[in-house]
């Protein structure tokens, strides 16, 4: 009989080892065998149960319900509505099972479940599908809940952190592209929220396009310096709210080097007119434009 370590099981399921351990601690689906030295090991039947639980969670079931179902028992009742703080769950009208499952995990502040759900969606469908059909609906719901009630900011923060980590994990498993003339991605000088840039970087890596994420609150002068240093193919600036300092400073970027393309994205560009920047309608538009710029530069 083959015995599996927690790392072996995690690799087969495509989740982290900490998730496998957490499911054992919380829901009782754990290793049922031991080595002669006393180390716990998973059997093939253990793996089958964990795979069934994993599939149910990805399909939208609450982990406790999924664990109970695969073990042939009834999940213990939960007080109030299932989910997060105060018994409330983010509402995502029209969302499918996967979206509801992610909203439920975020409401419970279950960081591991959020991260693994997003990571699995990235692996199965790619960045753009996961962003548009899974991640954005729950992010929008989280923001609307906070605006409506004045509470729940902890849900949005945890959701952002877990999704960011999932994008990083996914990017790390993709083939490393050439580092020649990368696309530089940056939040504007006052921009704190750059989750879309993590999505954009991952979408570019899927296409074999090198990208470097400079982070939030990046001064335009620093972005220009980075563009000169790396001979970047393009610079992309994300701003979610209006920032007049960015359009006024674009000439600094234009002067970085003659082959640099300047692109922007986010609601903060609405109404901005500039001969320097090309504003993209969304992540897919930005990924397509940046990929084209990089490929055209390589062909010269």
C-alpha cells in the first residue's frame, strides 16, 4: 500500500500543505496510517476523500458541508446564516456556485480557502476568466457591502491579500519569460489599491511577456527612472481615482526613452485627455496592448 506525505497529497490536489493539515484539524479528514518511525501518512482512500472534498469546495460547497458529505455524516448546525462575521455572507446576485463559494469563504475570513479557490480557478481557466467571472464579482460585492453598511472592511482586506497571494503562486508556476524590455506596472503616486496590476502581471506572464510590478504609490519620476534603466517596452499606470498629478507628469515618462509606450488603466483616467497615454478599457485590453507592444519591439 502506497503511503503519502502531506506534501505528496498537497501536490496531487494542487493546494498548499497547510490547507491539507487544516482540513484534517477542522474536519477530521486526515492521515490514517503511520510509518514504522511513527510519522503520519495518507493512504489512497484518504486521498480520495480529500479529492472529493476539494472538488465540492471548488464547486461552491462550504468546507464543513463538503467534509460531512464525503464522510457520510451531517454537518453540525451553524448559528445564523452560514458564513462570516456576524453570520452574514456577501451577496453576489446571479453568481454561480464557484462565486458563491468564494464569497462564503471571504465572509468567514477563511484566507486559505479563498487563496486556494482562486489559485485553482487560475490553473483551470487562466487569468482573464478567473478575474472576470470569479474574482471581480466578489470584490465588487465586498466593496458594495462596506459602502452600504460601513462594516466588513476586514473581509475586503483579507480577500485582497489572499487573491494577491494566489496570483503570485500562479505566476511562479509559469515559465519564466525573457527579461528583455519588460512592461513596467505601477500604481499612481496616490494609488493604494493595485490588485488589478497583479492580475495584469499574471496575464502577461501567461503570454510570455516579462513584467515588473513596482507597487502602489509610485512617483512618475521613479517610474521614468525604472523605464530608462530597464529599457522598458511600456509603462502601465493604474489609478482608481482622479489624480491630476499623473497627467501633468507624463512628459517625464515620454522623455525616458524614445521607444517607451505609456498606457493607463482604472477609473481615475476617466475624462483625461492626453497625447502621451493610451487608456485601456480593462485587464484584457491592457494585456493585449502590452503584449503587442512587446512583440513588435522584439521583431524590430
